[in-house]
């Protein structure tokens, strides 16, 4: 119990310490607002903010908040009043430890509303023009200035130095607050008494007018000094960096400025003031203020002469006039320096080519030595196989050549090897189409090392176009770097062997079929015999032991009679099929009247429909008696016709069974049995005459039977030198047509 209390107290203390540490860390976190005069994405503002963020990146104790006043586009009093109310509401319950103001509008806004929004917090002002005239608004104890002073005079001197023949400077500015300040600085810096050239001011914010004015300026001995350029579109100024590309790219006049975001590839250069330097120095001063360090009120980032060499040369200005203390960017390097990457790639490619050539030479030398070593072994092999009636072949895969010996040509019944026009392009023309893939697969297996040798059996096409089986054997005898170069082998005629294998296969299939038929026969017979026998024995027991009325006795005796008849029919079918199989069934010719035979079958059919209670109309179309007497086997004709009629009635539930017959040319009897039953599909028609086969197993269960009827019928028709055909479609009935050779009595000579 004491141990449990001690553990609980320890855990609680640990959690309390962690909470206190977290609370302490949260209290130590400083929050600084960066108030930007311009909109998000403005290049000058973006560079300042990026530098501030980079300076604070490793300072985990400070969190930055960025605000964008968007004053270049919106600068009405109502707009600034709305900003004031928005910021005051936003930071009402939010403690801020410092503010960095970027450019003039932010400085003016903070001076007027800063204490009311954020309280009396430390502040740094950067990018503010003419702030020297507003020092009374700066608290030197808690605030500092990063001056944005562009060196206009230094840039004018640089222009004069680079262009000794200068006649005029075109000064471009705009009507923004910054543009007016920079223009005044230029006018003050330009000392006309000591200059041998003049200047012209273009202060137009409408793009079409400005473009027109620039196009009228002669390019000779002129320079453009870009102070500020924010043209208006629907009352909103566009960005300076984007506008400069549009206005100055097509002019052939050197362009100078003081802003680093116009470099490279636009201005030649100038005394450049970097926005990143403004941002970095502002962030450093704010860090010092947050750490309660004393800092100077006035701070000046260094400016520097920066020259874009490619733009300098593009404007045909000489580098000899450049002062020493400059930063040269975008240098136009010498040919080797400019194309160093391309030259390196070319050199690497040349080295690779030389290496490949050396490898090829080495491979050629190695291959030649291997070829020489194989000459003797080839001769010995040729002598050995010439006596074995085998064809020799040799393929050079690299040269794409194919060699065969004379015996190879003779095996394909060509007189000489030169007559056999075989090569690697047309080899498939000499192989039976069904065996081509087999040869390819056998080669691939050997090539990949799966099989030690290349071997397969295929049918080759001989000279006369006939096919002959050959056993093909070979082996890759030469490789270079794992790639097959040469393969050699033999062919051997195996036609007799294949014929023997085919005979064995046929015998095997015949034996298997016989075994299957035997099993099927026994299964069907056992069922078909057992069914009537069970009925006979069952009803006999009822007659012997049951107390039956006379009507019941007659009914059961009729059932015993029908079962006996079914059993007799089954035995007759078995005897008939056995006689057909053994060849003992004989066909005899007797004189009959076909009308009478058809009538007997018709009566049996009607009786069968009556016994099965089927509403089926059995009808016949009799012949005239004068042509009804023929000479044929009456028993077999009766058996054939009865089988077809019985089968039609069995599978027709309603409709008709039609028996049609005719004598054709006094020598052919045509019998037709047509029904309106379910019909037979094309697939089932292929097996309908096979023994023990019916359409499906459900038919056997529903209608009974051994599946021998149609098989016996077909065998009897063929024994009588006739033929039987079937016309049927599913759900459209069936028609069996039998044609038997006969003789009419009128066609038989009287002698």
C-alpha cells in the first residue's frame, strides 16, 4: 500500500513538472508581426519576408505573423480605416512582442495606429523613403530604422562612366508615393553644371502612352534610368518587374536601376539596393530588441555596384570602363566555360566509343582463334555422321549463314546441298506451320541454359511438298559474352517411328473407348433390366397374396404384360446390337406392300400415344397401291421406322408426329419422320447416333431407355446401304430422313 502511494505521488509530480515546463515554454514564446505595405507576392516584399523568415528559422522562441496592407492597389482613407478596425479586432486579445514595418505605408499606419492595436511594443522600420524628415515619429528607445537610401548619384556616375558619349538620360518614374520620392532624389542628385548631357522625365502611368513615348526615343547615345514603374490597369498599379519586361525588352537602349529584382537579363546594373539585406538587418535588430539589447537607431545596409555582363555586352558597352569594386553577375564565360557540360558529354561518349572498339577488336581476335580450333573437330564429326544417315547442320548466328551437308539435302529429297535454298530469313518456309513455335521454344530453353542441348521433333517440308517427321538435335558451340554465336547439330528421319507411335495411340484410344462403352453398357443394362423385372415381380406378388378385385387383377396383369414387352424389346435391342457388332446380322429381300407396313407402324404409334396419355396426332401420307409394292427386307424397314416413330412420340408432349414416304426413280425408298417436339441442338446432334447416348442424363431419368434405339437404326440403315440424316433446331422439332435402295415390282423383269 505504501509502495502504491509512493508511485502515485511520483507520477503526479512528474506530470506537474511537465505542465510547468510547457507553461513556461509557452510564456517564453515571442510573437512578432511583420506589417507589409504591399500585397502578397510583390517581389520586393517577398524578398524582405523571405530574409526575415530565414533569420528567424533557427530561433524556436519566436513566432512570426505576416500582414499585407496591399497599399499599392488600395490607398483610400476609408480602406486604411477598415484595416485599422480589422487589425484592432484581430489582435484585441493577442499579445504581440514586436512589429517589423516594411515600406512607407506600413510606417505611417503603425505611427498612427500601432499603440492602439499592438500596444507600446518594439518596432523596426525598413524600406521607408525620406524617413529622415519624420524622425519625430520614431521612439529611439524602443524603435530602430533600416534606411532605404538609393544611391542615385552613384548610379548616374556609373552610367556616365560606361557611356562616355552619352547625350541624354531618360528617367522613368510613376505617380506612386515611392516614385515621387525617388524622382525628387534624382533631380537633387543631377548636377547639370558638371554634366555634358541632359535628362528627360517620363512620368506616365498609362501603358499605351508610355509604350508610345519609349518607341519615339532615339537609341543612339541614350540611357534609361528606371526609378519606379507601376502602370495602372483599371485604377490598380501593375508590378514593376512584370511591366519592365513588356516595355524595355525590345528597346536597344541600355537600362539602369537600383533594384536587384530587375536582374538578371534586364538592366545593365547600378548602385543596387537588395530587399534581402533590408529584411535580414531588420530581423537581426528585432532579435536584439527582444533580448533587451541596446541597438542603434539608424542602420544602413550596404549597397554595391552590380553589373550584368551579358546585358552589358548585349548593349555593346565596354568592360574596360568598369570600376574595380563591382560585383559581376551573369558572366559571359569563354567557349570552354560556356560549353563545359556539352564538351564533357562529348568526351565521355568518345571514351565509350574507344572502349567499345577495343572490345570489338578483342572479340574478333578471340572468335578467329575459336574458329580455327573448331575446323579439325568439324571434319571428324562430318566423317562420323555421314555413315549414320544423319544430316549435319551448322548455323553462324553472327554472320547469319547456314551450312548443311549432302546427307541433310538427301533426307529432304534434294539432289545437292547447293540446291537447298535455306537461310535464317526463310527457315520457317521449310517447317510445318504447327511446329514452328515448338522449335523456337526448344531453342530458347537451350539458349537460356535450362536444357543442356537443343532437341525437338518437327515435320519438315520436303522438295515435293510432302511432310516428314525429323528428330532435331543441336548445341550452342560458341558464345561471346554469353551471347550465342554458333550452333551445330543433326537431323534424323523418324517417320517410321511416328507412324508406329500413332498406331499405338489409336489402339490405346480404341481400347479405352471399348472399356468405356462396356462400362456404360453394363450400367444401362442393369438399370433397364431391373426396372421391368421389379414391376413383374411386384405385381405378381400382389396377384398371389393380395385380395384384389377382377378390375385390379386385369390392370396388374396388363402392367406385367407391358413390363414383359419392355424387357423383350430390351433383349431384342441387345441381340440386334450384338449381331451388328459381330457381323452376323443378315439382310434379306422380300416382296412387301409399303402401305401396309406403314399402316402397322401407324397403329402402333397411335396405341403408344394412347397408353402414354399424350395429345399427339400421328399421321401418315400413303402412296398409291400401284407403286407401293417393293423388294426389300420388311423386318428391318419396320424396325427402322418403328424406332424413329417411338422415339418421336417419346419426346413429343403435344403436337404431331408425321410419317411420310415415297419411292424415287423406282430404286430408292425415302422415309421421313417429323415431329413438333423440343428439337435437338447442334452440339447434341453430333452424338445422337452414338450408343448409350441421349441428349442429357435428365432425359434418361424422365423417359427411360438404353440409348440404343437410334444407334441400332443407323447401323441397320448402313447395313442396307442407305443413309440417315437429321434436321433439327431447338424448340422447332426434328425430322429424321432415311434413304434405302429398293426395287419396285414393276421394274423387275418377268423372266
